[in-house]
């Protein structure tokens, strides 16, 4: 090696060492923890994180505890950790290009783990609601709602919320040739005039609850998700379970509050 090459290598090494003096090791390791999570590894234990970072379990615990305290990680039910919604704020510009489902996923899981019942995302499609995402309950009950399931909008609290943001003219056009006014309970609108009257009430509600009004043995709670750019309702977040899971008072209280909060969290990240 020439003297010039030796001097160049020495200069590079010295420059590298000088730059590393300004690094904060704890921050570097904390960011490394966040980078471990991806589509394949959505939840991990302390031991798994320690192994991947090649650090001891005690060091991994301190990193995870700090990130959890700052709202970037949350503890799940099976001694695992997952990214929390605050992570979204770190890359807001790029996250704005993500789909509604991708943005909502951490919050949907958080809601499901809290209320322990099935969670759904729905949009309006003509005179139907379309379920675009679902998370099953953590309990024994398995929901028969799947991605792509369609229900009549006029008869469901989800659909009534979505319809309530449309103008009277838009609703009249959608239902101009509608004939399937199936009735599921005393609260189901039986014709267009009844639907318009119902929507006048619904449009002022922060959430809606169905207590056996569509499926007689099922309870559902729904809250709207808004686009922050124009305040349009882009989807509805809902939960569902057998009526026997909660008493009605608790469902209107604890469950409804959780659904509203989750819908508001999701809305904060929707700008297109």
C-alpha cells in the first residue's frame, strides 16, 4: 500500500470516529427497535427483539419501556409489543400516501384488543355498505362478516351514518329505483321518506348503536371516520358481538367511547 493510500485510509477512519462521537447510542438502538416491525413481524416479544438486535434482555426491556412510554410501542395481550399510532407522526408525508386500511391497522388492533370483539371498516357503495376490512374477536365468537360482505345501507347503523352526510338530492337519486325496503326491526326505514326522516336524526349523532335492530341477536356500534382536508366521511369504524357479550348500558358507555376515540385517531391521519 502506498503512503498516500495509507494516509487516505487513516483520514477516513479518523473522520468516521469523529462523526460517531456525535451519535446517541440509545436513540440509535431505539430507532433500530422500531425498524424491526414490518408486515411479517407485526408483534414481537422482548426476547425476540433482544435476539434480533443482539443485546441482552435487560437492555431490550429498557428500550421497549421508553418507546412504550412515549407512545411508539404498545403492549399486546400475549406478552408481545406492536407499533403504536404515534409512529404515524414520524413519517406523516409518506403515510399520507398509504391506504386507509394501512393507516388504520394499528388503531384497529388496539381497539379490538381493548373491547375484545370484532372490528370492521366499511364504506358506502350505491345503496349498500361494503366491508373493506375486519379483525376477528379475541373471544370464542367468530364473526361471519368478511371482506366484501354487503349489507343494505338503509337498514344498518353503519349505512345510515354514511348516508347521513349526503345531500337530500343525492339520496333521492340513489334510491330512485330502489325496491328492496326489507324490514329487520321497528327502526328500519320502510320507504324513502322514512329513510330521509331517520337520516335527519342520524346526521347529528357522534355514533350509532344497533341493539338487535338488524341481526336480532347481535349488537353493533359505529362511528364515522373523516377526511381532515374536506371533512367528508370516508368510512365508518364499527364493532359487533352477540348481545350476550355486554349489557346494553356498558355497550353504550365503555364500548361506544372506545369506538369513537379510535375513529377520531384514524381521522387525524386521513388527508386525501
